[in-house]
C-alpha cells in the first residue's frame, strides 16, 4: 500500500513539473510569434525562400525552432530523471528499516551459561533458547544433569532399579562426547550399598569430565549417611560443592584449589572437617553450615577470602570465633535452649549482621557492633536477652527488630536508614533520628490482657507527618486501609495492627498487588482526595478488569486479578474536619 501511494505521489509531481515547463514554452512561442507579426506590420519584407541543393524549399526559422525543441526535450528528460533519482533516494531512505542490534546474542558465553543454570523448568529453557541461534547452540553444549529419585517413587513400592537404569542410560548416551559438565546434581530418597556404588560411579564420571558445580542430597533416615568418596575432595575444577546427608572419612585429604562455595547440610561434621576445608580451599568465599552436628568450636583466623558465613541451628556449637577481615555477611540462627559464645569483633568490614535466638546481652551486643563501622543491615530476631538497644551508625540502611519480646527501648541515630521493620507488643522507638527513612513496617500484636500501645504509636506516626508525602497502609482483621495523607492521623483500633509507612508511590503499587494476592482481604479502602492519581490507578485496575485476565498466561503463580469473583465500590464523602478527603472502599468476593 505504501509503495503504491509513493508512486502516485511521484507521478503527480512529475506531471506538475512537465506542465509548468510546457506552459513556459508556449509563452515563449507566443512571444516570438507576436514579435514576428509586429515586424511584418511595420514593413519588414517577407522571409526569403531558400532552396537547398535538391531544390526543396527550406525555411530557416522552422529548422531553428525544431532544434531548440529537441534541446529543450533533452534538458527536460535530464531534469526529470535527476528529480526521479533524488525522490527515489529520499523514499529509499524512508523505506530503510533499521535492523535492531541483537545484544542478547552478544553476551559472553559464561553469562549465558549462568542464566541457563538458573532455569529449572524445561518450558522456560525452550522459550529463552528461542531468542537466538547462539543461545540454542550454547544450550546444546551446556550440560546440566539433575537426577531425583523421588520422581520414580509411587505407591506401588520401591523403584530403585528403575532409577539406576534411567541414570545409567542417560549418562551412557550423553557423557561420551562431553569434555566439560557445568553442573551435576543428584538427590537420593534412600541409600543402600548397591545405590552407594552406583552413586560413586556417576559422581566419578562427572568429576572426570571437569564438573564445576556438584550437589549431592541424601535424605537422612535412621542416621544413614552417604560416605563421601575422597576423589570428590581433590577435584581441581569444582567451584561449588553442596552436600546434604553426607559424612566424611576419618582419613580424608581436601585439595579444592578453585572452590568458592561450600554448603554442608544435615551432616555430621567432625571438629577437624571445617579447619581442613578452610586450609584446603584457599579461595572459598561462601561457607554455610545447616543443621550440622559435631562442630563444637568454629574458629577461623587464617588468611582466607571468606565474605559470607551462615550457621543454621548447628546442635552442639558452643563457640564461634572469627578473625576474618574480608567477611561482609554473618548469620547465626540458634535455639533458645542453646548457649553459644559469638566473637566476631575483628571482622571490621562486616556489612550485614543477622542474629536469631542469640543469647547476647545488651552489653555484649554494644561491644560487638561498636567495632563495625561499615554496617548497612542489622536483623535481630527473637533475641530475648536484649532489653535496651543503642545503634549509632552513619552507614546503616536497614534495621529489623522481630519478636524480641523483652526489648523496651531502641535508641536509633542513623541518618541514612531507609527501611525500618518492627514486630512486637510495644513501641520501643522513643528516641530516633532517621532523616532518610523511606519505608517503615510495624506489626503490633496484643495479648489477652494487653492492648496495642496507641499513645506511643501516635507519637511515632507524628514524626512522619512533617517529612514529605507518606502513605500509610493499615491492615487489621482482613480489612486494609490506605491513607494517602498523614495530615490528620487517623483513628486506630486497639486490635492487632499491621502498619506500613511507604514514601515511594511505585512501592505502594507493588505492595498492594502482593497484599491482595497473598492475604485476599475482605475490603480495601483508600482515604484520599477525589483527584488522587493513586485512586485513579486502583479504580482502573480493579473496575476495568477482564473476566479471564491474560496478564499471567505464562506464569504458574497468578496475580490477584485472577482470583476476584466480584467487586463492589462504595464512596464515603469526608466529614466537616476533612472535607477534602473521601474514602473509597472496594468490597471483594474471592473465588474459592
């Protein structure tokens, strides 16, 4: 269609230019004829009749006029052809389609391998490899084996033989041409002597083909663990080793020079195992011990590159002594009945500190954090020995105090704090200086004889009234209310309250989406002006929804729009004290 219109435009323009030229020629002819007629009238003699050699009379003016016509026609042809060329060049430039640059295909191969390793669903792999030929070819050469014995389990009984046959056939058909395996993962729901021999053979095949990431998961039943073969602990290509339900030989040698990530879960770890790993893995950066027994003392002081240490409910761990300047993240999760001494004061570059069920006292906690000048995140969960907490930090960005039931006061001076989270029975933030705060989450609960401290809560909320455009989200008993302005602090009931103060409108929209999807409240109320942009957004989102939304076609987890059966909207005008504000309430009926 565009080509036809283009040629029509060219033809019209050519006709116009030719007609203009012909008009000029006709005017010139008329002028010459008029001048000749005037000459005859004045008394000029008739033009002589000249004969040529053959005797045919020839008139000179006629021949000259003919030559001039030919010249003009040749000039016109040249002009028309040149104009055609120019116009065609212009239209060609318009028609030129700028080919998009394929930046996805230009990604380095290691990055593509990393992206592919994060995909577990075959459908996702099929979609992403359709992006380009390079991705398809890399996927064909990218070998990631994942064998899970649970998939072969049915109500009919044990299918160990089928699992062994499947793994054997899969490896026999694919391993021969392979030089390098990226990841090898095997999950066993049980272990017996026969399966142990086959597992050793499969893992050895992966080690022989320079596997980079190795995961072995064995479900712990009747204290039966998988004895880890020594050839795994001397691999020169392993960068990540994750073990679950394993045990180590008494005479083992660890020589993993390229290992960067070590995770041991549900295993018995002798007191010599971790020091041997630290000594034999000079490049290890990430150490995680989850539900391990037998550690006793964890002491690391040798020059290492550790940046993260996580300890999850390791029974029998009584001492943690870390002198690692490179450490940036430390997490400890214990149990109330356990006692564990924690000494990490020499980790001066620590940025993230998480403690759960720790028996640290106020004095011990203060002595610890006063040495951490680079702390950016502190999370205290169920630390019942803490009563008064003082935090003075210029770099702190996030603070969480969750279910620390004996905390009565938190003195906080952190000008760069952006996120504050609290879960408890009282409001301990009596003295705080947080000029950069962007988000505050408060979850206040009352017990049988206690009520939510509304007075302290109102004092806390008044601090945000004068600090910009805050939005307050109040959740209580399946009812959610969003206050777009905090000019007049609203009435709050004494029941369980979940309050969120959010400054960014983008975060509010995301928060509401998650809240509606997860909790499915009975009502959602917006207290705002009638011209509020946020109110318009929510109205449009809810009231203009489709019966069968297509927004989550390719996702297993659907958004909240898919679960709405019916919605009713009720608008309440403001009273005398707040005439500018109105309350818009959406009453939801959710699908069962």
